[in-house]
C-alpha cells in the first residue's frame, strides 16, 4: 500500500453524493480523505474546474464541500477540497477515524 506516503488516510468508499449543479447529478466518491477524493460521474463528466458536492457520510449525514479538479481520467475526476469550514472538517475527520479504526 502507498498509504504511508499519502498526506491523508483514504477511505475506499464508495460514498453516495451529488454535484449540486445545475443540473444536480448523483455521483460516487472514492478515496475520500480530509483533502479531497475521486468523484465518479454516471454519465459525461462536467468540464468545470470547480465544483460543489454534497457527500453522504455514515453516522454524520451530508456534508457540502467546495472542490477543485486536480486531474481527470475516463473514470472520473480527482478533486481537492478548498475552503472547508471547521464543522465540515470535524465531521469528515470523525468519519475517517471511525472507518479506519474498525
């Protein structure tokens, strides 16, 4: 595993979510971590560089994150979260800790 060289612990997922659009588009989020994740779109990927996503976290409910594209491939878009508020960060951290200590 390359986990030891990563900045953040990653959760494989998938986690349900959606791009708030418009249009509102359901997505699956993989490799979720405190800094970002990989977003799989069901159809054509949007071309925007910035997105707003809602991600459903187990035991924490939905969080809304602003994200910027890091790279794209045929499967989806790797994103970096930007301007994450303290409450959202705390909820994401609790999720990572809960799912990595099982």
